[in-house]
C-alpha cells in the first residue's frame, strides 16, 4: 500500500470517527476526550523507546498506553494514531522510534502503521478546521511558513505534520511544502516573537483581532504575543504572567506558567486603543497526560 491509498482510507475513516464521536470538525479536536467517547481505556506512563501501544479487543482491549514523557503535541498525535488503530480494526500494535517523521515515506512502514499515521493527520486536522484557522490567520491559503506554524498552534499539531497535511488538503503545493519543511520551527517561533529569545520548549501563540472569543490551547512556557497595533494585555488570569526576554516593559507578550493547572482555563483581556471594548480570549492549559484517563482533564 502506498501513502496515497493510505490517506484515502484514513480520510474516510476520520470523517466517520468525527461523526460517531460527536466531534465538531470546525474546531480544535480533543483527542483524549475522543478516546473516552470511543470507550477506549487511556493510560500514560514514561516509556523510553515507545510512542504508544494499542491493545485490541482480542487482547482484552480496547486500550491505549501513551508515553507520558512526550510533549503535549506529540502525545496528541500519538493518541490519534492509536485511535486510528482502533477505528480501523487493527491488531495490537506497539509504535516504536522516538520520531516517526524520520521514517516518513520509508517503504518499511507496515500497512496498518501507514493508515493509522494518516488517520492521525485527518482526525486532528479536518478540512473545515484548517480552513477556519487559515481564514483567521491569512484570509485563505497560506503564503508563508509562519502561516502553517500558526495553523499548527491553533489545532495542537506539529509544524512538520501540518505542512504535510496542507498538501493532502490541496491547500499547499508539494514544492513549497518541501521548502517550508526544511525551516526549523525554532526560527519561526523567534520570527513571530519579534526575534526574542524564547524558553527552549516554548511555542508561540499569535494574538490578533481574529482571536476574539477563541480558545488558545497552550502548555507551560508557551508565549502569547500580540500582533496588534496599540494593544496591551490588560487582564491576565492566574497562571499567565507578563513576559519579556530582554528586560523591556512586558505589555505585548505573556507566558503560561505551571500555576495554570492542566485542563484549567483563564480569561485574557487585551486593550486596543482607541477601541472601547477589550478583546477577550480564553487560554486552556493543554499538558501531556499521565496516569489513567479517569484523572485526565476532559
């Protein structure tokens, strides 16, 4: 099976899963919540050489075991991959290697792994959600790699995986995607943060006028940056603090801290002069899961 066929199979399976599990295809997909809706037991613990494990019905499942040492984005992708095994009726599978992207396109991928991997992309990045994000970010099709990075932040996906999937969705040509894929995400983060030096694992979430009423899913050390003229953070909830990397007055950027607990959310208000009404958005802490799903925030 080639990747094109794997994606055709996975795209249909993902749409069916969205329908069956009651998922809004225009928004951020809550994959851990989807596992629960699919009646798949979820567990997470540190695992040195595994991304995740799927246990089929034949092996007293369905259940998934996720690597609790992964960051939130990679763990979300792994959870979607394991859900793909379940929805596609696969046998028990242990997903090895520390970076599946290293094997991307390699003919050594078994068929079940190809379709589960493709399912993860289609499940986490449905076309309506990608189109809605692109409309907010750039008014339509992406023309800069920063646009793809920002789509990834809105949907909780990796930059490289988002670039690849934009090609699948026919929103980006393969040639340009190949060029963008070579750009280190750290360079894009720095560019969006105005060249600032960021915490090592920080992601950058750009706040614009289109962010009004939006949910921003961010983990500790992630930075919110205003791309609005005459705008400052007016109200920050507990768990977010003004941030600057150079000692300047930190009015246009904020950092998420561990005071915002996993699953908790806080209201942010931004004052934009001369407008009388503040811009409001909600930040939700999206942290890696650990333990068993009964203790995970929904």
